[in-house]
């Protein structure tokens, strides 16, 4: 169920009988056809355990189940939207950045410490992001929100990528992350608002970076 980008802040999804998708509550802007929107209390396709994980993580972003036949326009808060296509791999993304995604994708929750050890937990404290991150796995499309637009940066075994933690949106692939410290020119001139910490991503995959240090 691919999304069609209307502009940088709005996407359109086609809903067909027998298919469903999930969206953040309040993300529907308009729709045509016979489409229903139902509050989803189980956190999407992940079922009860996904819901529990999101509650523990304090990331229980309310979701709607979208079904029927028609087209739906999605957008939220004037944020920029990036559509990411998954072909069997896993996307790691903060729950509040999810705008809408295919119902075929399996949703789960991952404890960041399991990827980055102690540094993974430190990252959550430093950046204000949760210690848990939402995962979406399978074949389908995901629409995520960001400030100021998004760029996809490839990650290769020969060349890890360093990202300002505040600019991180999501990543996918066989990627490990850790928080490192670095003293940059901004710190030297008194603009050190977090740039002393860098999120290092290594392995094979890609990271999505927003053109801002603002949280949603």
C-alpha cells in the first residue's frame, strides 16, 4: 500500500477492501470513499506485547486502524513527511514520529540498551528520546515525520556515520549504534547544545537525518 506524496507535508494512501493500515490519531486530513477509522488499543500489528512495550516505554502514541475502500490524506502539525519503503528489513523509529504505516508490517519495541549497551541507555537520557524504540518489520511503506525535511545517508561497513542525536529520525538495516563524545567548533564558540555527543551508526543500512535539532 504505497503512499503518494502530495507535497512535503502531506501524503495520500489508497485503502482497498481486505487491507488495513495504521495511523497516528489526528493524522487524517481528509478522505474519499467508504473508509472507517477505529481506535487501536493494541499498538498495531504487534498485538498485546507491542502495547505493553509501548506503555513501559512511555511511547504509547495513540493509533487508529484505517480500513475500507477509498483514499486518505495524512499529515500532522505541519511536519515534513518522509516515506520509507521496507523490503523485509526492520525500521527503527521513535513512536511519536510515526504518521502512518502498512498494516502488513509487524510492530514491536526494542530496548535501546540491547543495541548500544550502557551507551544506548545514556543516549536516551541525553537526547530525551525513549530508552525503547519502535520497530517495524516486513514488506510495506512507512510515513515518518520530521522537522525541515529528511535526507537518507547510507551506512557501510567501511564507513560508519556520525549523527547529531537531536537530528536522528530513524534507521534500518543491520546497524549498531553507540553514543560517543566529541568536541566540535560549536562547543569552542559557546554553541554546544548537544553537539559534544555524537550517535555513531555502523554496519550496513541507512540512517534518516532531519534538517533540524528540534523534537516533534
